[in-house]
């Protein structure tokens, strides 16, 4: 089973074409194994990216170096998945 | 497993088997209203079940609702379960959609992508696509909302089998899609088609593959406005609405573009809660409020279809 320990979901709201372009560049970097929960769609629209732990450092560095502000929407994806699983077990019991 | 649809826990996420068992209970408890159709089999040979709600007649004008075509969007399948029970309760209490059922049938496909859904519960909670294997690629799955014969393969989908928006080798390559296509064509009298996704809190109408407005844009926009007002009236949940391409982005091979082009004028997609706090991992305690508010929006669409037969 795939686990998501340390995966984070970053939220970026591009406010300029340059920022949008920097985010779109990330889409092409397949080795980072990014999972775009919300794809880039235009200025002012949120882009949500689930970033595997091994890629986290380089993605944040890429954004910070480009001056693209981001926030952390989900600190630890696995923690939420575990909670959800617990809920399901509790309910079925 | 729950003993009846009354004791079933709608405020929790359920396994595929529990949802199948719920369907059987609902049919058994309401033999004169609910029947379960199998419209096909998935890639991994799971049944594609559709619940039919009908008070009689033959080939009546109908409304189609599907949830779970993107398997990781768990609040949609959970809402679909709640919708099924709500239709039965409304009919029993002669309220809400009971009046719609006097002249129309309702078809509800709760687990539209069972292979993907089972995979999210056993192997990868973040799985979105089908689980098909196509020759020449190590990657698995096709995005079932890019596989329809409407602008298929155009901008707004990927030809890369390893990406989440891979459109597949050809239109309707996915049995989960082809089964609905065949059902819609054979039924021939579906008047409203609503495909339910999450997240972002949007109500969308065609097109996604082209900027050309649909001929019925004005009417669809007005219906959306009313539906969103009804939805928001319950808990104040804010929705945006508009055509797919102007509201989110270009997406080709999408479900409701195909259904609209088939002549099903009232074709809509919902993107349910939330707008980005939990995303696909929406806590179970939000299932019922999400389903309740969505139902109010759905009712506006269904009533409009009933009152504006074409």
C-alpha cells in the first residue's frame, strides 16, 4: 500500500504570469512525482500540489528562488489518511 | 454490515462491499420503486451498478446522476449513497422529488469507477483514474473524465499514460465510460445528466473542450444561478458557476460535453466541498451536510428538467 508520510499539499495562488509559468514548469518535472490536486488555470486561481517527501525540499527551493509565495494546505497527508481509516474502522465497528 | 438502510451510517466513508450491500438493501426494502441494473463490467470485471428509481411507465424521460468517476473523490460516492436514501424517503413522504418521480425516472450510478475506488481503499488513497492497462505503457489507468468522444485528445488532456489526465488510447476505451455511453444511447430519453466530482465548490456546464458557448448557455447559466442559490441557502457554502472552460480550465473528452452533444440539454458537473483545506481528504463529518446542500442544487436542476420538457 502506498503511504504518504511527510507528503505535503502546497497551495500556490499565482498572481503574475511569471509565477504561473514557474508553477507550470513544475508540471513538466515528472521525476518529482507531483500530484496536482488543482491544476494551474489562471491568475488568482489556487493550484494545489501534493508533493512527495523526497521532492519537498527541491520544490520549495524552486518556488522560493523564483519568489513564488506558497502555503501549506496539508502538513502531513498520511496523518489525514490514517485519521480517515480510523473513522471507517470505527464506523464499521 | 448495517441491518437496514435506516441503520446505515451515512456520516462515514464505506468500502465498496458496504456500498454494494447498501444498494441491495435499498432495493429489497423498496421493490416497487428501486431496481438495480448492471450496465457493464469494469476493467477488473467488477459490476457497474446503476440504481433505477421509477414509479412505472416505460422509457419515461429520465434524469442521470453519477458519482465517483474519479475514485479518490470519496465525498461524491458517499453523497451518492445519501442521495439514494433521500429519493426513497422523499417518495415515501410524498415530498421533494416525489413529484418528479410521477413523470420521470432517476438513474443513479454511485460507484462509477469501482476498480479505482477499490484501489484507493487497498493500495493508494490518491488514485484517480481507472485501472486499465494499455499496451506500450508501464503506467496504469486512464482519466475517465477525458475519455469521452467530445473533443477527445484535444488540448486539456494528456497523451502521456503516466499523467493523471491521460485521455486513453481512443474515445470510450474505458469500459466504465463505454457502459454509460451505451446506456444513454439505448435509453434515448435522458433529459438531464449530472456528473459529480470534488473538490472546489463549483457548478459547471459545457463546454470544456472549446470556448464556443453552447447554444443553451443562457438557460444553463440561469439554472446554475438558481441551483447555487438553493445549495448555499442551507449552510452558506459558497459556489461559483459557469462553463467548464471559463470557470476552471480547458478539459477535453469530458463527460458532460459528450452528453450535451448527445442532445441532453441539462448537462452539469458539480465539484463538491471543499475549496482547499482538506481537498480529497474531506472529513467524514462533512458528508451529510455536503450531500444535503448538494441535493438542494440537484433538485433545482431536476425540477427545471421536469417543467421544461424538450
